[in-house]
C-alpha cells in the first residue's frame, strides 16, 4: 500500500457524551471568528461541529496510542504511523491535504526550561490538528497558554506556525541565559579566578551544541518544505516556511556564536591552567636545583670512609654547614645570571 493512500475518508466519529478520549492532555476548538475555546478533556468531544479542533495527546499513555490506532482519521497511513512511531529525527511531509511530521522542542520542567530535547509528533488537516508527545514540551504549552489568553487563530497553518514561533522563542530565551552566563564566566576568566569553571563551560557548550543541532535540523526541514512541499495544499494549510526558516536561521547564528565563544573561553582557560602548571613546575625545578649541591655535599661528608676531611677538627660541623650553604648560594647566583630565576 502506498504511504500516501488515505486510510479513511470520513472525519473522526463523534464520541458518546460520556466517552472521554483517553490520553488527551488538552483540546481546543477554534470558532469561525478565530476565538479559541478550551474543551473539557473528561467528557466526549463533538468533532462534527464547525471550526478547527486541536487534540493534544500524551503518547506515553497506551490508551492514547490505541485510540489513535483505531480512530478513523482523515489522513494518510504514513501520518498515523508517524504519530505512533518513536522517530527521533525532524521531518515534515505532505499528502492528501495533510501535513504531518516530527519537530523537536525543549523539555519543560515544573518551573523552568530543560535543555534536553523532546519531540512533538503531529498530523494536521484543514480542520483538525492531532499532536502528541512523550514528555512535557515548552512550545506547545506556551501555545496552550496563548490560546487560553484569547489568541485568535484563523487557520490550522497559523496554529502550527504559532507552535514553531514558540519553539524559537523558547530557544531564544535559553540563548539569552547562555549569553549572560558566558559574560560572568568571561569576567572570571579575565580576573584569573577561573580554575573551577571548566565544568560550567562544558555544560554551556554542550547546551549550545544541542540547540544548534535542533535549530539547524528544523531550519532544513522548512527549507525543504518550501522548495518541494506545500504547492498543492489548500490555502489554510499553506505554511510560511520561508519566514519560519529565516527566523530559525537567525537564531541558529546566535547559538553558533555562543558556541564559538564558549570554545574560545575554554581554550583560554586551558591556557591559564597550563601556565599555572608550568609556573609550579618551574618553582619545583628551581628548588631541586638549589638543593642538589648541598645534597651532594651532605652525601660526600656522610660517607663512612677514612681520611675524610674535617672529621677530626673541632669546627668540622660548622665548616660542613658553611659548605652546604655556599653550594646553594653558588647554584642560586648561577641560575640568576643565566635567567632561570627572575
């Protein structure tokens, strides 16, 4: 069977009044005037009414996977398969007036953004958007809050573009935090109080690498979509892929600059640590050179043999101490003259 063959040609059947859709995280109906309405997820949802419908699922819930498997979606087989898959690479496809794919987003913690990557899977028709994730994500949650605050949406394409804009906004916020953190690190590197910063710089550079990987992949997805896809789609599904790719490209440039900045700071920090280590080795070498002549003299006078000078004299110990000190002083002045000691 072709991947572009639709599995059903009917819309989702309206559930019974008490038949709540399992695994549903939230649902919104967008009316003809663009006004969003949050729907209760513990009741049945009538999908036969006019307007746009967004159903967002927790794909970690096996009941949600079962519902998606058996629901009569007006979408190609490939769209349903992608919703149920665990693909971890970003992609965007079109078939039979359906846009579906996988995009990356940052995970959402209770009070802050996590720099780990999560994936949003979606299938979008002219009147229905089904999306799902295995972990809480930042962009879709920000879109939900915007709808709850009354953001008006005129098409499914506009709703999806809002999600992508929130992906960019989330990463932009992380980039701002990284820039401030690098400013603080740079200040400490310049002041010389930086030995403990290697681990911090490593984490920041790793975050930059992750963000760059996500943004470059997402930008490439929209560039390919603009070049190859979306030509035969209905106007309400036409994405402004070029504008989104341009926004992501500008943000990616900022991330790359932060990555290079963190790399340069790491290199400078390594140089400082190496210079500090070299200075310690130089001091140790000087001390070794200063102690070597008196050690040799002490070893000679410590030999248990006959005819040892100064052994029978009353002032032998004093003379030996003077010889030891004189040998160290001689080594010091020699190293001072040739520039070993500054």
